[in-house]
C-alpha cells in the first residue's frame, strides 16, 4: 500500500507513535516511539531505542500496528503491516540511519531499525468530529489547547 501525502503529513506532524507488536505466545505489547519517519513509498522506519521487547516480538511475529496522531488536531492514522529488524550489516541500513539520525540530532543511539511495510491504513479521528460534524480543525486545536492549558 502506498503512503498518501495525507499520511506523510500526519507523520510529520506527530511527535510520538505507538507500535503494537505481539510475542510468539500472542502476548501484546504497545510501546511509544519517538524517532520514526516514512521511507520510500510504502514503508515506515523506527529507530530501536531501548526497545528490547519490540525487537524480540517482531523477530517472533512480523505483524504490527503503528498509530500516530496530532494531539491538537486529534487526527491521525492507524497503519498495519509486516515488520522486520534491520541490522547495521543490511544494505539499506545507512540510508535509513541517516534519516533517523537527522531526527535524533545524534542524541539517541540505536543499533537496529524497525522497517514496516504498510499493508493497510485507516484514519483516527476524535469523536467530536463525528458527534459535531461542523467541527473544524481550528476549533479542535483551540479546544485542545484550553484542555492542556496551552
């Protein structure tokens, strides 16, 4: 599945994402990730920083779900796909590493990268947009700022 410009923009606007994995015993794990970006047309990459359970789970079960939202707009996406752990010895590692190092500003070391090939997507939107269809993003942002004391 190709990542749309809308999905790419949502990724750019998100500070965190949540990566859901499952162990070989089907035990779920959700972990926040701070360093992530889109890569090529159908892929998300995530720096594995203090992520031992995520890495272990992906090695046992490649099926993952990654979600991200703009907390002020309260809109984002849930993406599902197949993940793999990319080691430093892999051909594409340095290209991916360069993109992620730009985001970390060199502050967070990582030895592996999670590469997720996206197979499906669906939007995430706050219930307010559904319950009050005339809600604009600007109104939602102002409401969220008030809620967060910004």
